[in-house]
């Protein structure tokens, strides 16, 4: 969970995605369900799909990747116990079986999870996939030289906190048992009803011990998915994938695997990517992007061209941009000051600063307004779209600041339209109407992240964002509001330093639930309760607008990722 914001930014990269988010939304899901740009033709097999990206697919090793749902490009090569449902919108936010026959069987109060593999699973070399390979694949993710993946397994598995990986401890983790080649059992140190979501992470990819080459495994990983790696150049800058002939659609209901070949080209400027997709010449007619959004100016141009507009995919990812307060810093220790700022915010101007209503949707709840998160509508400080400066002034007077006050807002200088100067300036203008003078402190992106995520240097008033590792309220609320996750020395994400026993206890109670729908409702209710303290002011959820080539068909964009799912597309 502590890495979620990083991943969200990767998912959301370029409008940015989310993150975002790594995205990476007030949404009903994407509306472009017309089978893509191929007219009425049904999707069919064959051809080469090109992926044009800004960020290279670095660390192409399942142990080192930090993905949710299996990832996008990684999911073509790596299969996991469970995965995301490959459908549009809200339906795509569900977790479904992948290598496993089902979502797992919980026992002992959700501290033990048992999975059974499907029959007939094979690697690209024709050998059988076994549970021993999944156990080993997980264990190697604990090795220091293969770090980078999500921290959950280290936190959740009994003995995980001290395990150093199979290169130092060949005995392995006793908390992962493989009684036979098709059965695997996980023993956890606490109840975790959302383990099926965790089992979508690439660390659950099977890796045969005999094929492991340590840090060099990423150059030619063994495929369990529909495609195998033929070429990996410049640490993922160029990937060439071809069919894995031993993959069987009979064991994989999720990946369509229409193209014969997939070529990933990265390290490209975002404007170049959008220009090439717009022109759709040659191979670019059969190209997509998984990390580059249309910016405000580009979207305006595209919207004026009906043919181009028909080739824009719209996606939403569980991601919230917000104001964060440090109640240890005056005057933000006073709840009335925090409430005053919440009333003073002009969300319409913030939305405009984020690129307009096509790229951002207003938020009054911390959780994204998607069912899977448990979205429960609330607005504890209703101020309309333009804010309520009069109400803000009244609260400031009650707080002892009848003549107003001066505060400093910390933001990033990165041009991401999220935590950047545009958003900060919009807030500065709105708060001025309420008698609050805002001085802006812009930091370079790395310094900004280091500053706001340190308990020792965290400002009193700053812009922040958070994206979910999977579509649930758990990885959204726990890292930010669970008092036991406050980190005094290291990366801290509980920005409000909330340590409320009732909140902590409710998080534990929800984590015991294996009924994910029931859990979602509880997360929504908890969000509403926490929101009363005004430790954050939700601002907006990003919307992802991405072009695809004119000969690309079968466009699927789920609310899990918010981006086009390349496992579903076909090309002419």
C-alpha cells in the first residue's frame, strides 16, 4: 500500500495516472463500446499490434513489477492465480480466476487461503505449470536484488517480514504450502478478505526454479500467457512479443490474444505519440498507447474532428486528487480552519485548471465514486461548484481569525495538472475570496514527494493524490487513515496522522470479510465517517482520454485500470 501513489502516477502518466494512476473517478465507466475503430467488422486473429508509450516497460520480471490485475503488457506474458475481469466499465473492476479454478477458499477466519490450479496449464516450452513454481515465484520476490513489487506479501504472510528470498534461504516460506502440483495454501498473520485481489499481482506468476536467472530473468522470462518475449532491448524500451503456442484459450477466459505479434516501443515524447496515433499512417494505424493521455489542447483539437473523436477511449481509474492537512502544524490543528478551506474551495476553477470537465470530475468524497470502492455519497461541507466564501469567513471568525489569515500551500512543479502550479493557483484565487491569503511553495517533483511523505518535513497544507492498488476501499483508506501505518522514519502516507481506535478497529473488521460487496459498503461508510474530520479536501478524479489507431478494434477499458486493455484488441 505504501507504494500505491507511485503506481497511480505510472498508470496515469502523461495527463497526468492516474497513475493513474501507475493509474492510475466520478464515473460510470467508458462509453466507447463500439468495438473500436474497425467499423462493424468483428475482431479476428492476425497482424501486428504496436504499442507506443512514453515510459519503457522496465524490470520485466514478475517479482519486480508493481502491478494490479496482472498489469497491461505484463499480463500478456505472465498469468497469475487471479486477474481482473476484462470488461468495460464497472464490470471490469471485478476479480476473476486466472490460473486458479476460482477466487480461493478462505478458512480460519480468512487467515488461510487455498487455491487449486486448472488442468492443462503449460509454459511456452510445453512443460506443466505447478504450484511449486508459484510458490517459488513468490519467494524470489522477497530477494533484495529483485525488489520493486508490492509489499503486501511481506506484510501478510506469516514469516514474510523476515524472509530474505530463496537465494539466501533455500528452505523457503513455511507459510506457503504445496501439498500437490495443483494445490497451494497461504497462511496469513491476520484476516485478509481481499486476498483474491492480491493474487492478481505479478508476484503470483509461476517461475520454475530451474529457469530462474536472477536479475537476468527479465531479459527472457518464461511465458505462462498467450505471448512470449522474443526481444527485450534497452531495459524494456523495445519489446517484441510473439504467440506462445502452448497457451490454450480453453484455460484462459480473459485474454483474447488476437494479434500474432505485439511490438512495444517506448521512450517516446507524449506529443509525438498522439501525433502518430492521430495520423494513423502505416503501422501506426494498428497502434495504441497504454500510458499517454490527450492533454487539454490536444483534446480540444481532437474533439473538433469527428473521425478522430471516434478514436478516443475514455477511462476512469480509482484515483483522487485532494488537499491534505497536517494537523500538527498551526493553524491546521484547528478543525474550523480546515472546514473553512473546504467551504472556500472553488471546484469549478480547479476542474478548469486540471484540463476541463472532460479530463477531471469534481469530488466531495475521498473514495472514488465507483461501486467497487464502496462509494457512499456525502458532502460534509457543501459549497456548490464555486465555493462558499461567506461560510468560510464565518468559520474563520469562530476559529479566531476574523481578519483572515495567511497560509502556505505546497505543490509540485511537475506539469501533471494534478498537484501542479495550475491547481495551486486556482485554489489561491478561491481562498482569497474567503480572506485567506495563500502563498505558493512549488517544489521539484522528487523534492515534493520526499517532503510530503516524511513525517518530519510534512507541510501543513499541500496538494496530494492517491490511487488504489486494486478497486476496493481497503488500499485506499488504510494507508491514509490507519494509525498503525504512521511511519515516523520512512515514507509516511497517513498525512493527517489520524490514529483513531474506532477507525483502526473498523479497518480490521472489514478486512475479515470475504464478501467483497459487503466489505465495499463498510468501506463507504468508513469514508463518510472519516470525512467529517476534514483531514483532506477531495478535489477531483482524473479522466483518461487516449487515442488509438484507425485499424484497431475491440476496445475494452475497465474501471480497474482506466486504460485500453491490449489483451482484448485486434487489428486489421
